[in-house]
C-alpha cells in the first residue's frame, strides 16, 4: 500500500509533507532499529534539507541508530563537509542533534566497500535483454547496509536515460553498488538506446535492477519525491520500493515531460551548475535529443564545465563520443573499456547508423563549455566558444526552428505523435 500526496498545480506544504511522513513511517519501520537512509548527491534537485530535518525529528529518537549514505553511483565522493551542506545540517546541529550519526560516503572506488550477494544467471540476462546480452553477471553492493535493520530510500524521480525513470531500486543499483553488474546494465541501456528508454516506466534495465533487489535481504522502504524546483515538492509517496516509485513515476510523467508540436533545427540547453562535468552535464543531451530535427544541432551551454570526468576522463580521451553501433560493430577493439563508459559515450553522442564503415549520427552535438576546441575535437564533439553566445539570441524563436531550454537536464522534451 502506498501513502502519499501529489498534484499538478501547486507544491505540497511542509504540513502536507509532515503528514505523509507521520502516516507512512510507522513505528515498526524504525523503533529500536538501526536505520540507514539512502539519499541523492548534489546532481539531483530536491528539498533534501527539509526532508532530512523532518525525518530526524520523527524517527531520530525512536531508532537505535539513524545514519545516512549518499548514493553516489560512480559520481565523485563527497567530503563530510559537503554532505552536511547537501543535507542542510549546521556545525552546531552536527555536534548536538547528529552527534552519534554516521554520514556514509559510498566509496565505490574501493574494492573493500563491496560484498557479493549473488548473480544474475545467463537465462536472466538473456530474457530481460531480449537476447541482446547473454551472460552470467555477479551482483555486488556496499556491505555497510548489512549493519542495519532497515533501509530507507529518500530521493526524487525524473525521466532517466538508462533506466526510464530514476528512483526506487536505482538508489541501490547503481546508487550503492558497483562492479560488473553496474557496467552490465548501463551497457544494456545503451544497446536499447536512450530514446528507447528515457521516459518509459517499464524497461529492461528497470527489470534487471528489480531482479537484483531480490538478492538484498535487508528490508527496504521507499520515500519517492516528485519535484518541480529545488524547493517545490509536487508529489511525495511512501511505501514499497516498487509501488512508491511507480506512483512517483506516474506523476513525473505529467510534470517532467514536455511535448512539442515539431522538432527544431537548433536547440540550446543551458546546463545547470549542479552538473559539474560532462559526465553529468550530458543529461542536457538525453532530455533534448528527441526534439532536435535530423541533421540539426544541439548546443550544450555549460561555461562552468572544465572537464569530461574526473573519474572516467582518461577512458573518454581514449575513445571519444560515438553512436552505439560504432562499438557494436567492432567489439574486440574496446574490451579494455568499462561498459558503463561506453554507455555514457553513446548516450551523449545520440543515435545514428554506420554506413560503409563510418558513423552517421542523427544530429550534431556541440559543447559551449570551458573545454577547448582541441579537447572537443579529441572526444569527437562539436565546439562553440561560449563567450560568443548571447543567450537572448536563442530565446522566443520556436517559429524559426530554434528552441531555448533553461535549466536543462531534468525535463524530458518529446515531439507529439
């Protein structure tokens, strides 16, 4: 059973949010239990300080422990100072209200973080991928969760390029998981393609991560948010990690998907500063790709981006950005590249086809960032000097085939059928 509230016209009040939490967080979930809350990092929009404050107030005294973990996936680890800033916790509160609290940083970059909890069989992967992939895959997860009696997921739901809609089980896979399974399902999403995945509730990758959830023997409860801005919560649903997520995804589809009557020859998306590298700034492409006309141009306007990826940049320098068939037609050439990296490459480059051994992307992707023209050429993307761009020149020109999207990366743009 899912408890919650949501609407399309106005945000929920703090009273509404508190009421939903009070009703959904029954004592059996936390009383005398060690509770671990999984949250997003800085690359997701939601009123996290408010939610954590209310959560601490409601269950902090009743739980034996109430700790938190940032579900980083493979994003950059955060210092405790940055985690406290993300959560809106002051130094004084840390020393008093949260004195005994552990703020975990998911260290996906350390082998010692993980425990192997099982495998997806070759039959599983063949069936869920429709025969696209056929392999036995080990499933690893952050072993710290086994020190707790209850996991609480607290995160927003948006259209997502790999899984269809974010949230739910995604906070464990890839949020606090790692290894071959993470790279397997990201590559599965790439093979299905971003347009074949994003904004679709039930996808092969969602099925895969839900299968992996069955290997987790710690109880999981989910608190799914649907946000319209950092401070406006339009939906909040508590319950089972599937049902809570489904309710939020249904509302997200109404709030975070914008339909246009046509495609545009030029689309400029302004990349928010919360996407601090191209690895996350690529979300501008994922959300806008389908409203760019064939042969058209997508400009990712991101003056603040100075690097492709602190984690995976060396790999990206080596392979660059390409359509998925570029990798599928010559798989032996890229066996030393993690498949999650290959997936990112294809998502940013977009769909296309191979003709006579050469790739033909459907659209042109141009970076207007602090990466140099030489760096853009090296990674196989177009270049514009952001200093030469006057954003006003791109606004209010839809009749001319030019679309301007501010704060791009969370709202999916599609064309009406």
